[in-house]
C-alpha cells in the first residue's frame, strides 16, 4: 500500500552548491556523448569525463559566470534574450560564457572544463543514493540566477526581486536589507509553537539563511552542524531541518569547503552527503524521515535540458529597478535532487503533472508532510508539485538502502588548505562576507571591506556572526 507522507515526522534538506544534473549524474543516467557546445571559432567541445579522482579532476571547473546575464548567455547564447520576440533556449552558450569571462584578466580557462561531467565512481555517495533511492527529474533551480536568489526560493518561494547575490559595488548590499519575506520556517512555527521545536538550521561556518529577518527573533534555532548528529542520536531532531555546508576554508582547523562549489573539491562534499545519510540511517528516526539532497543552482556547469517557463511568484517584489526587468517567469538550469527514505523505491520520480519540480517543491512537501495549515507563500509554491507521490512503499516492503555509505577518505594536505585560505575570495564567499557585515548591529554606513581572502574574511565573519547570535557556534 502506498504510504505517501503519512509516516514522515522529520524532513531533512541538505542543499549543496552549484552543480548541474549532467555534471554529477549525467553519465549514470545515459548522457549522450555527442552533446557539445561550440567555441567562438566554431570548435565543438563535447561532454567528457575521465573517471579520475586526482585533485585536478575533482576541482573542475574553475568558477564560472553565475550572474543573471552570464546564465542568459549559457541558455540563449545572448546576454539579453527577448522571449517575446522568439529567442529560444539552445543550451549552447556554456563554453563561450565560461571562456569569455576571463577576457579582461590574465587567466586562461580550458573550454573543456565546463563540459566535464563526473562518472559515478568519482561521486560515490551521490551515485549510490541515486541508484538506491529516488531521483526527482526534472528538478530545476527556481530561477536562472546564482546562489542567493535560489536559496531564498527554497525558503520563501521568492527571491525578493533580486537576480544576483550582490549589487555592484558589493557594499551596497546593505541597501537590500532586510530580506523580510515570509518563510516556511514561520509556517512550521505556527504548527509547532513550543520554544525550540519545529525547525532548526544546522550550519558549518555561516548560514546564508540568516539573511531572512523574520528568523532573527529565533536565533536559538541556528545550530552548528555537530548539533545535527547529536539531535539525531538523541531522537530530538525537529520536524524540519535545513543543513548548510561549509563555504570557507578554515585555516585554524585545517578544513576545506565541503559545499562542492567550483572549484572546491567535490570529494569533500561527498563526505558530507555520506555522513548525513549514515547519521540518519543508523538512527531510530530512519523510518520516520525523508531526506532531500539537492544543489541550489548549476554554477555555470553544463546541462542539456532546456528550462521551461515558470509561474511568476506574483508577490509584488519583482521586477525591481536594476534587475533587468525580470519577473522570475523562467526556471533555472536542471540540478540533481535525491529523495531518500525507506518509503521511496529506486528510480526516476517524475512530477505528477505539467509543472516541473523546483525548490518551491520543498515548501509544498513540508506543508503537506508536517500537516501545516498555512497556505502558499507565493504563486510559485502554490503551483509546485510536492514529493508525496514519490513515497510509494509501505511497511511490508520498505527500501532501507545500504546500511552505510563508505566515507571518501580524502583529507586535504595542509598546504592545500593554506593555499585555498589565501586565495582570492570566490564570488559567493565575498557575498557572505558582506552579508555578515550588514547584520545588525552594524555601522550606519557600510563601506568597501579590506578582506580579500578566506583567511582574512572568516575570522571577521565569525566575529560578526557570534556577536549577532549572542554565542560562539562551531561546526
């Protein structure tokens, strides 16, 4: 008998960074080796993979163009498409977008890097879970944008009208605060109003979700990642949990990012995915839990499936001035989404209707699974399909999956951490630096910050974060 969401008491979401479906799961699900993009000179660059696990391979690609106009070019082969006049999605601009972003610098990017796709043995945790449980496909990023807009969609079904992480110049992000959209966490709290219950955000170094000002009265719900393991072991996991990976190298503790954001080592993200699964699988909560592992956006990595039109959020927050007139009426690039529960059989999970999965499906599923009485946050999560139909197994034929996943044993050498810590901040790391600077209490004016590397930025971010939380929180 199909169970649906009835047996589920705990929904856990682990959201990783910046990988497309083809990049992580393409070869496992029959990627066509003839797929290609062209360079400016017309050379064909085909999808490829070498099954290597060397450091150079596991760090592919270099950071790709992620701003709204970059993604437009990757999809439409023009920076300013006009769909009304017939511009169509070709998925043909990834190589040129990747290479041409370095025109104004001394860098030279290998055009093949952005077409690289990992083989299953290179991403053992992701591929094992994809083989053993459900894969929601197609699942598109909520918007053809970078991290901030898509993570905001996962919590609010809107990006507050902004198409990029930061404005130009970056310090003007203060003008965007507060991000005061209603959230799924608020809806969970209505159902579970007792102090400390309902939801928890587990993070490693800085929680992006702290941007949301409606969560500021509930800072006790933000906990370090080690607390997740403790809560599961004690049977005290809240009904809804959201896990954020490590975004920065930590020189003091010799830790590298495990978010899989290019060019971060994918192996370390595989360790995190395996650990989250193993923690839940070994607990008494396993048969009451739905774990969703997904990636926030494609990060410039190639995918061949064109994103379709999307329902506008219609929340009065877009379009905003300076945001290219975008009303969030298109999905972003396809990303992997793994549905893990003893009630989910192996295989591809298709949407039940014409609307594809996107991050708003998280919100629809949480409301249905936890019995929330609240209505949709925007038109986007109103239209999104839930995952209830994926849970088709009953108590007599549960899919327990592997007892545990092998943890990739790669430990980065100290010199690798040192090099990463003193490298220039990635675009996303820079955005979190300015997010931390903009948290209350802040100076009345926010000026350009001097920190240029993770080694300089992380101590500043931790000082701001711990001061805001009122306590020191280690992962």
